[in-house]
């Protein structure tokens, strides 16, 4: 076997692999002998089929299989041993690769285009200054958290007058031009309306201050303009039935459901943080602050890594990639997409590729390694955050441990947990390397900045 590699411009490589008969012959013969032992051919006892017949029937297919396995094995071995930073998969060269005649014995020659990563130097030191946004757990943020917990523990109660986001339950009847119930018209028992979601302002105002027993006349099509699906759902009919509907309807209010947040009292404190953990509202607010601060730091760290990326891309400068070859690779990986899709998405893909190369060097320079304990910690953080979304901040450690163990059994979860662990450890390391330009912001300011990024 002979392997040669050329890379004149340092990013477009050409690998030529020549496989001789001696390279594959032994394995092919061994496989064919195994076939002979198992072959069931009429007229021959098991294991006694002539080898010439076995070769005629299976020889070429076995040879192709062995050559392909050997080709892939030796190609990647060469790339690994010669430390070639290959991007994507190798592709057959469109000009130099010619069809191989596997009916004949070798040698067989294969020519591959190899996309090679450009040489970049991605380093950081104390001379590099990167913004770091410290999100303050101010009174507004704590107020919002208290309100969230109270809402999660709230309940619906009957009200005697509509306000805010109350839901009305009542009967609807289609009216004629004189305002009387239309004979044979649409009648809906137990219809549900949330006036605050009515788009037509004039129609919405008709419901203000209404009470059980009141009869309100309104036009559903004007209430929900250009939304036949909403009108059909309200009237409990098919969408086609409201297409040309322009009638007014009467709505007799049967009941008003008002959502009542829970009182901020000991019952709420126990529900959120466990019985007896917090004894008054002051302690409750302090405990909330202690709970949200690690989450806020995670947000700050996430933004920090984004700013590190921007800083490094600017520092590295313009980088030349093997564009034509990378587009071929992208096309090969998206066979169902046309050339317009490739052109539209290529720049974004290359930007992600550049950041991947930069991050690889930063990870290596800071000796970042991910252990099993790191993956477990990341999995538990993710599960803890999921519980927190439902107002459960006091999940026992053994519950988190069990959930994390189950998550880590699923292969599809491992890669994302590894990526998160790498990002966390890299962020922690880089915060100790660069000079942090700390800026204090509120959560609202931070969220606005992230939306505009």
C-alpha cells in the first residue's frame, strides 16, 4: 500500500491511496473460506462447495467490502498519525478519481480531496479585556419572583364583577338584524371568553365591569378580526361555518372565573422551600435572592463566553477556508437541499467552524478535561432548572441524583452534557485568565441586551 498527501495551499489537501493485491488478499481468502463452510449449494455437501464456485459468486463483493474497510481504516490512521486537522469527511476528487475495475486484481488507486483547517493562533492572557455583566438581584427581580411563586400556587375563584384577565362563561345566541334571537341560528351553551384577549377594542369595551346575569351584545368577527379559527372555537362550530358570518351575538354571563394568586404567607414559604425553612417574608425574599443569584451568574457566564468569542474572532482576524471543498462537503451532507440552500447557510456554518477551531485551542491551552462527575453535575443542574420552572426549589438531592443517572444512560444526552461541561469549565478558566471589565446591570437590561445581540 502507498499513501501520499499534498497540501500546497495548506487548506486544500489531496490524498492518494494505492491498495495492492497483497494488502487485501489474505482477508478476502479468509472470508471466502468462511463462506464455503456455510454455503448451501444444491449438489454439494456442506463445506464441500468448490472454492472456484464460491469465488465466482461472492469474490468481487467480498473484495469490494474488504478494500473499502481497509481504505477507510488507513485513511483515518494516516490523518491521525500525521496530525492533519481534517474538516468534515474526505470526498473523491472529481478530476483525478477514475472508476476502479474490481473484477480484476489490484492495484486500485483512490484520490481524495481533504479540507484542512487553516492555521490560526488563538491565545488569551491578562492583556485581553473582556466585558463581564454582573446581574444584580434587585428588589424588582425579587418582587417578580415572589409574584411568580404566588401565581404558581394560586387558584381560580368565582368573582361578582369582571376585571383583568378573568374568564367569562356564558351562553351565546346569534341575533337577526332587529337584535332578536335568530331562528335556526348558532346557539352555544357554556361558551368561554377572556375579554382581555379580544383584539377589537370597541368589542372588548362592551365587557368591562360585567356581572353574572348581564347580557352583552357583540360581534364575534369584529372581536377577533381575521381569525376565523378563534371565532369557530368560541362558537363551537366548524371553521367553514364562520367564513361569511357577520351577525351580532348575545352573550349572557353565567359565571366569572378570577385567578387569585396565593397569599404570601407561611403556607407559600413552606411550599417553595420546604416546611420550616423560611419563617417570614424577609427570610423568604433573602432565600429567593440566594436561589436566583447562581442562575444569574450562569446567565452572566453565558454572555461572557459569547463576548470571548467576539473578542477572539476579531483577534484572529480574517481566516481563509477551503470554501469550494467545504461547500461540496456541505452539499454531500444535505443531499436533499439545493445549491441556494448551501449558499445561504455557508457563511453561518463557517463562522461556527471558526469558533470551534478557536475553542479547541483555548480548551487545550487551559487543559480542560471533562470527567464523569462533571457530566453528573451538569445533568443535575439541568434537572434542577426544570423543576424550578414549576416553582419547585427544594428538590431532594437523591431525587436529582436518580434523574441525572437516568439521563446519562441515554446516548443522545451525552454529547450535549459534554458540551455544557466544556463550556462551564472553559468559562471558569478564562475568567481567571483575561481582565474582566465588570458592568452591573439589572435583569431587564441584561435581557434587552441579549435580544439585541
